[in-house]
């Protein structure tokens, strides 16, 4: 499965695999790609906003100049014809500034930062990563490992619950399964140190 995003000069492509996804990016500063493991992908993101502040500032100044010219013309009793030119230019700059603004969700993975443009595909991409992350963590750690101690299994299943992989009911079911196994097998709860 592949999902691409494009906004202004930013082009992002997410190629989803079984254990990881490839994140490819291209913008005016360069391009590259990284492979990100689902199991280590963070659940929290920060927001980054790319904007052209100089354009906003210029637009605000020109709007102010336009308003002052109009105000002066009205108070002086002059014609206001042609006095709104700078106000119009300022408004155009502010609209352009808004159009050029790009918002991203930024996930700081071990392999590098993963940017997702906050557009109509944003939730689809993030939900797909989260779904695959959950599936991968369940495949790796979701079943009872009889080589571990009871305490290690309790810690593992509790961690999966904290990560949002196991629901409360699923956690209780796996903990009961672990308790039953270790009681039946007579294995100690803690590993002995040699």
C-alpha cells in the first residue's frame, strides 16, 4: 500500500510493508527516505508549521498603510478613489501567506523524524501506521512466552496495555492465562540469579 502527499514544494510518500514502512520526502532543501519499524514508532506527535512570516508582516504593513490613507482621505474630505491600493496589496499578501502555510504532524522515530502533512490524507496515514504498529506489537509480544517468569509476563502485558495495544479486557484475559500457566507448571514467579 502506498499513500502520497503533496503541498507546495513538499512531497511525501509512505510505502507500507509488513514490519516497517518507507517514508520518502522531497522539498526545496533536498530529498531522502528512511525505513521505519512499526514496533518502535512513537504514539505522540508534535505540530510543525512552515510559514512565510515576512509575507505576513509585509501584508500587515501594507494593510495599515492602506487604512491610514483611506482614513486620511475620509477625514480630509478627499475622494477615496484609488486610496485603497495598498490595502488591496496587503490583503493579497495575507491571502498568499495563508495559502503558502503548511502544517505537519511530526513523529520523532528512532530512524528519524517522520512528517505527515495535515491534509485530507493525514488521518488515513496516521491510522494505518497505528493499526500496523498494533498488529506488529501483538505479533511480537502478544502471546504468552513460557521462557519468561510470571513477573516478566505481567510487565510485558501491562506495557502492551499502556501502549494502547491491549484493551482492559484483553489485558485481564492474558494476565489470567499467565497466572494459570505458571500455577499449573509450578514455575517460580522470579528467575533465580546464578
